[in-house]
C-alpha cells in the first residue's frame, strides 16, 4: 500500500477479514484483540476448519495450534486474500462525488490557509485500473515475508494515481458490500496492465527489499564467520596432531636404531610407516584447509550466500477497473482576512490531477513546500 495508506493498514485488514469471514458463513466473536472464528459445515471457505483464534496484530508470544496472527503480513491474511481473489479476481467499481470524500492536496493540508468553500465540477469520465499484488520475499533457507501492495494507474496515460490507491483500499475494506460489475477491457489488456505496473511495484518496495537483503547478508556473514572459526579450530587441531606424529616418527626412528633383534626392528618400522602415513594424510588435509582459508573458503561462501539469496515473487491477485469523474475543483482560500480563489484539475477519489506552482517563484507546491501566503496570488513557503 502507499505510504499514506500505512496508517489504515491494520484497520483495513481487520474490516476486510471480518467482512469476508461473515460473507463465507463463519461466525466471528470479538474479545478485544482476540477473535474466535467458527466455521460450520455450510461455510464456503477452506482456511477455517472448526474453531480458530485470531490475534489482531503481531502476537507477543508464540501462537498455539489453532491460533493465528492477523495483520497485513501474516500467513493467515495472505491465505484469506488469496482465497477471496480466486473467487473474484476481476471487477469494476464506479466512484462519484457522492461516494467519495473531497480530498485537499497536501500543499493545502500542511499550510495555515483555510478552505472556506470547495466546488467540484465534473466534465468527463476517466478510467483507471487498480491492481492488488502479493509480494513474497524469501530465501532458500528460512526467511520469508509477504505483504500486499495496491497500484493504481490511469488506463490512458498509465500515470500512477497514488490517492486512488488509498480510496480503493478504504472502499474495499468498508463495512458495506461493494457492487461490482463486469469490466470493459480484454484479458490481453489486463496482462498489459500487469506488465506495466510490475516495475512500479518493485520500485515501491525497493526499501523493503534492501532491508531484507541487509538482514540476509548479515545472517550469511554470521554463518560464514562461524564456519571460518570452526575451520580455524580444525586447522589448529590438525597442526597439533602433525606435531605429535612428527615427534612419534622421530622416536620410532631412534627405536629402530636401538633395536636388538630383527623382530623389534620390523615392528618399529611398521609403526613408523603407519605414523608417516597418518602424518601425510593430515598434512594434506591441513594444506587444503589452509589454502581454502587463504582464499576465504569460496565454495562454502557460495553455498551459504546462495541459501541466503533473496527471491522476489510478485503475484497479481485482483484487477479492478475504476470509473471516476474528472473536472475542476474551485477552492476559496482564506488567511488572516485575505481571500483568494484557486481552480485546479481534480478527480473523484484521485485528488488534484495537475501540478500547481507558486505565482511568485514558480516552484511547484508540495507537502514539503506548502502555500505560505495568498496575498496577490499563491505563494509558497520558500518565498
């Protein structure tokens, strides 16, 4: 989900989960953060069998046999979304000014300017598509995490519509069931939307990929160091054995010289031969270990780092066509008795659709550079 949607993630997860479980015929009893979910023989779901316990959020301790965590990255929620998306992977919803809340741009929200009136005049309809992706980051060994991301783009320009992502998530996680109608695009177009938005998803989650990569790299470094220490210990043990065998061979050589009988001599020769053979075997192993150590144990490093290498799997779950109105939003601004009118491009559920610049310096208005003054035009905080 977009950064702006992170604050509603848990509430959206809980609302969607409760709505879906009730829809498929389960009974949900809430006891604070713990929910008791019961499925009957008529329940149309495979993720709940009998009674289970859901803990809203991350459980402070280990979960029991029929206990599951409920949050955006939990295994239970991933299974629930996958099951729900299989039932209705494609749909269409219509947004209107009556169904969406008027959203002020961040460069107004972060300013001291008051909006005394806002009038939206729709001129034409536009089409967007919202794709819900499940992203899995895992390694060959053990580490795995999954989470969801919604990506919204205008079907004509393919421009990302981040605010529409939030609108969509709030809409589908509302308590009311959504009326969905058939889409007006072909399968080939849906595949094209997926292809064109997959890179957007990867760009959005790059920080999480980097974070997991650092964790995996640290785990690999730790394992490599542990292996290096074990091999160093083995080298020291072998060095001690070679010293002992060298001393033993020297003593046996002296024993051979002092032998009084042929039998004693042959026995000492046999023992020295056996000791020399062990010495040569250990020396060979020792030379090999020293060489590997000097090279940094390349084969073992490849094996360890291969097990900790990340695999990123991006799976589209749902494709939703969104029809919305575009037009102009006329704003009446006021600050310290001064007033100013401002007209900007706007879309239902999409927000302001055009860049607005400072009338004085020409810098674009942003969340970091909001309106500062409205006297003699709109001025930004940098003026």
